[in-house]
């Protein structure tokens, strides 16, 4: 997914200082000339620059965000901070005042071989046992020795790492190790078999029949905040990007300096009211046309969630982009323009994007939705207007199978900052609305259910290729399973095996990630031409099915032209899109009971439920809905409109 924004920088410059740029800086020549040296003079040994770490093996200078050397693959070792000493046995950082390691009991003694970072050995442990260390420390040292001797790995880093993990576990879950950057999981215990076992096309049952991987435990994957993928959808010009930008600004994700920059650029082009939208719509074409064209991603925190904001395009020409991005959503905000005529255009049966987006969001499996009735200032914060919209739109949402208890109605104004992160200050709105603000409504959403026990599945939304380095970075949401640095993954349908070089979550490097996370996976050992958007990362022993022949259970929407055998459609599933042809219409279904009412009808009309077979032009990765909901939901489009929504009921053999 294209990340069009990079928030999180906190500037402290004064707001009014932005107008005048002053590049007055010290070039270093004055002080250098006094010492008889000129900047840039080569010395025998260059100092490592800030933000860089030098590999001790190949001396290559890597960025601080990299966990492994970009040249030789050596793992980054964190420097020992001032005032601490690192134990050679368990690598724990102890305070300088400590003479005995607080974890394994090893004495800090420069006369003992190995206590200055050399390889630890069983002999080192013997010296500890013979010393005057406290009995509790000796017990820990004895345990260390027993494990070293039992495994025969006294000098290996794997053994010392295991000792440290066991002792950290004894001390309690509150300890956060350096390896996992604060995630209280012990992901290093997880092991993925490297032997790929490729199944034939159409035999996806092996995934559902497989035993749960011994990779993940629920207690290993706890984090401080649950992640919530929140899609912003709605009719074109309803104010989605302006609402997203204003919300991010109020929550401190956009600095005053950045905001002033957007305001200045918008005014220069005569679009002053677009300043907040430009925080997310950064491309020249988006700004020129005044519409969102691709899904923008931003992040912010609430009391309960780490929110991944998916700002989706509303124009009908870019609905496929909306489908590709918003299919990752756990919940959604449907933005409504309250102004006279605008709401009616969005709900219109012939082409309103409010209707289509609500249907699509429901087809993605989203059950919780916030209705943000925006631009209430244009109707004087009228309660009558709010009630009219609520009654009319509420009836439509109920027809889409949204439950009233899962729908929240929030009147607001993004431009006037009313009811976004605090209660409204305008007396006209405050006189009749005492409900939650938008931020509180987001916080009240129920946490999504994640499936950690199943094998890895991650549809690829976007990618960046680096052919010269033999690397490719892929973005997407982990639907099931977990992933960590160093894992082997299978890319389907190309059946190529790659290694996870590094992971990025919430724009930060991490060592592990789990189901529900939106991540960037940096792969190595693979031809970049073998990966594309719409492919799926899998566990090597549990590949997803690949086919071009499917049986679907579909709901026909409001269409004017019937669907016949031979009808050409546009098929969407997760991030894949293919041309499709209807080859069989098997039966009509009762919309209430789901039972068959008619076999082999000639055509399908609006509002009918049916079972059909389709053949796709190309091969896709897909799963039956009963086995993986996210990879089994489909939408069918024709002539720029969504004509049907459905589920994959059977993955059939490839059609030649």
C-alpha cells in the first residue's frame, strides 16, 4: 500500500518563524583554520557518523534502522552504554556498581578469561562456582553450566541466548528485551521449517487440515495497544481527507510547521480550504484535481488502540484502489456530506458512492462502522437535517445487514473543529447532541479478533524492487500467523522461497510481527520480477491454492443489465484483480434461508442471490471463505460499477 505520508516528526519551531528560511550555519572553517586544518581533510581513521553503525566484519557503514549489515548480513550489536557492563554469558547489561551479573550470576572480573566480551565457556562458570558469590547467584551459574554441558554448546551464541531467554522468563513478563524492541513476546522460540512442500492447484484443504503451527502462543503476542485498521470511506468531496488531516493535526501527528507549509501551498494555488487534505494527498495530480486517487496511510494512538488510518478515494474512477486498500479494514468511518443536495447525490441509487462504499465495506467483513456526518456547519448544525440523514441512511445500512448496535452516528465539522477530539463548543450543536466525539467513538469500537495459530498468510498490497541488490520490499496486512526476521517464506503463485531480511511496523524496524499488523517485509534471495501486488506470502509448508476457476455465492446489486452465461466481469479478491467470465449459473438461492429455489436459471437480476462459476483470465491466490475469510471475499464489477458481492465457496481445478 503506498504510504503517501510520513508522520511522527515533532517540530518545536515557533509557528510564525516558518515564513523566513535562514540557512545561516557554521561550516567549520573558522575553527579549523585556527588549528591548521581544513574540513574534509582525510585522517587515518574516519569517525562513524551519527545515525550510522559500522559492521565489525566488513566495516560497511549501515543506517541505524538496519538490524543486519547490508553487505555481509552480520547482525547489528548494540553498543554498551556508559555506566554498564555486558555479561559475556547471557549478554545482559548490568550497572557498573554490580560485580555479579544479575541474570546468570557470572562474576565481573577482568582477570577471568571471557569476561570482557570473549567467548564464554564452562570453565568460566567453574570459576564463578568456586568464588565467594552469593548462593543464589551460584545456583543460577550451576544451571547455566548444566545447560551448556548438556547441549555441548558452551561457546555458542545460541546457547547463551537460550540461557538468557529462560532467565528473563523467570524474572517476569515485565522485562522488555532489546531483541524484540518492547514487544513482550519471546518470538525467538519460534521455528519455521525451511523445507517447502508445494501442493497442487486446487488442493487447498491441506491448510485447513493442518495442525496449528507451534510458532505462536497468545501470551507471546501481547502488545501495549491493539492495532485497529480504520478505513475512511464515502462519496467524493464529502471531506474524507480534510477530516483525516485535521484529526492527525489535532493529535499531534502533523506539526505546526508542516501544517503552515500545507496552508501556504494551498493558498498559492487558490485552494486554501484543501490544506488539511494536502497532508495526505501529496501527489501533484491529486492536488490539481482536488481528489484522493490512492489509499493514504497514517498512524495515531487513542487510549485503547494504535490506529492505522486508511484514507480511501471516493471518486468512482478509483473504486478499485479503494477496494485494494480498504479490504484490510477492521472498522470504518463512513463520511457523509450534510450539505443540501450532497447527501442526496451520495445515496442516489444510480451512482452514489455512499451506497457502493457501504456495501463494499460490509463485503470486506467490517461489522463496526462510524457514520461521521460532516459539514454540519453548512446547515447550521440543524438537528432536523441530522435526523433526516440518520433515518434515510439507517434504513439502507440495515438492508446491508449492519446491526443498529454496531453503528455510531457522530455529527461534526472538520473545518470548524467541532466534535472531533473533544466535545463540541458550538452552542447550536451542543444544545441537542450529548454523545461522544469522533475520537471517543473510535476508542469505543470492539477489538478485532486475530488468528495467530494458523499458518502465515499475507496478501501483498504494494512493493518496492531493488534488483541490483537482489532485494524486494512488500507491504500488506498479516491475515493469519506471525512472522519474524530470518524466516523463510513462500511467495505464491511464483512458488519462490525468500528470506525475511527485516521487518517494519508502524514505520519502525521490528524483529517480529503478527496477524492484524500492517507491515513492510524486506525480502532477500529472490528475483524481484517474481513478485507483484496480489501475490501472497505463505508458510513454506502450507502454500495457498492457486487457480483460475472458482465457484462463488453472490448477491446481485442494483443492476440494469442482467448477468448471463458468458458475461464479462472484473473480479476483485484481496489485492488481486483479473478479468472474469461467467461459465455457469448453478442456482438461485432464497435470500433469507439460503436454500436453493431454482436450478440453472438463464440470467441473474437485481437483488437475487445465486451460485455461479467463473473462469479468470489469469491465475490468482485464493482461499475458500470458510477457511480464510479475508482471502475468500470477492467483488464483481462492470462498466465502472460494482454489480455483485460474494464469497468463494469452492476452489476448482484449473480451467485450460
